[in-house]
C-alpha cells in the first residue's frame, strides 16, 4: 500500500487526503492539534511539523511528503522558514518526494498571464518568504538531495477555503448584505477551487515529469464582480438564500485607506495591505501547461460555487469540515 504524509489540514490538505484515501492509499495527516477527517485510510497525528526529528520519523517509508500548511498570516517571515526547513530536511532524509503547495506571491506584479517560466520577483515580504522556500527546495533538488516540485494556486474558492474573498464577500452575499472588497472589482483575477488544487497535487506527485519545476493548479480568471454575480446566481438556483440572492450583489470597493484603518485593530487584516497589488490590476494565472501535461480538466468554478452556496456546516463532498 502506498503511503503519503500531508502536513496541514486546511481545505486543500483535507481534500488531498480524501483523494489519496479514495484511491486506496494510506495517508498520515499531521497537524499540531491532530484534527482532520476521521475515515479509513487517513491517520490523524498531532505533532509539531517544525520538529525535524519528529517529522522525519513520521515521513519514513512514505512515497510523498505534501507541504500544505501555512502559519498565521501575520507571522510568515518568522514562522514559515523553520516549517519549510523541517519539511525539506524530512524529505531529504527519507527519500520521500516533496510536493509544496504555493501561491502567486513570489511573482510580484505581472503584466499579462502568469506562466510557470516567469521569474520570481517578489514585491512584498510574504512573497520573499515564498520565493525563498522554493529556491531552497530547487537547490536541494538540483544537488540531488531530494525530488521537489511546487504547485501554485491563485486565490482559493470552495467550502472552508481560507481566502480574502471568502472572508469578506461570501458570508455577506449569502446573507443578502452589501459586501466590500479591495482593488479593482472589474479586473480579471484568477481563482482556484481547493478540489482542483488537490487533483493537481495528487496527479503531479505521481509523475516523474513533475520534479524540479513548478506547476499552476487549474484556475479560472474572473473579476470579483462577475464572481459575485455567479455566486448569487448559484444561490438562487439552489434556493439556498431565498429572495435575497436574486438581487444584483451589492459590492463596493474597499479602499487602501479603509483597509489600513481596519488593520490597525487586526494584525491579519494589516498584512493584506502589502498584497493589494494583486487586486488593483489584472492577475491571471495560466494553468494551461499543467492541464495539458497531466490531463487535468480546467478549473471547476461551478463546483466551487455550489459548495460555497451551501449553508454553513453542510457536508462537502468529502464529509463535514474537520
């Protein structure tokens, strides 16, 4: 039986664990709390993934080590490097293939669609953290110490997906209330369904062509305004929001000054300010190469919106939220 270790039980980590277990593989899901879906094929382990010795012990014998965890958003420069170092070392020591879950932060502002051959040129501190993580893994790969790859996603969508849109817009829209979001509400922006990220992680982890380079998870470009219209239409079709969802979503632009003011009372919100460039201009992640290389279908926006339209607490395709 093939074994895998996944560090992190967020929406993507859990979706990946379900896919692997559904295929008959054994999954060890590692988090500080030991939380996660309770089902055959998934072993839940409470451990500190920055403890290199413990993580190495847990990874021994595994074919793949998936890094799907992220520390508190406002503490990335402090907490991410030791986590990334432990993951990389555990993969090196055990021979497990190292599959990183990444994002677009390392690219910085880009004119036109972003392809995998785009050099990393981070603008913000969090982008520099993500870029350094990949550079370290790539150096280890090129030195023959590990097999490493990174799957990069855009803003997450789906049930329980942690993203700025799900924090600021989704609950307001489902309640029929006005919502505010930063940036240009009509600029093209890519969105990635967590289930599609999981599909990419699993497919890429089992293909020798994947190692030593990055890949973009299947994603869909859509403006914030159009995304909100489609979510409202999904609610209307599902009957999950009564007459409220039938109205045109009331969406206003959250200014940088307003965001900064909100950040004065909330350290996580304060961290969004340096990432505003992602929303003030088009930001399109081109996932064509990944889709063609691994025979993956394009991003499934309809599935993501259907999940988001369900009332809070409703079971998703892989069971209730962990």
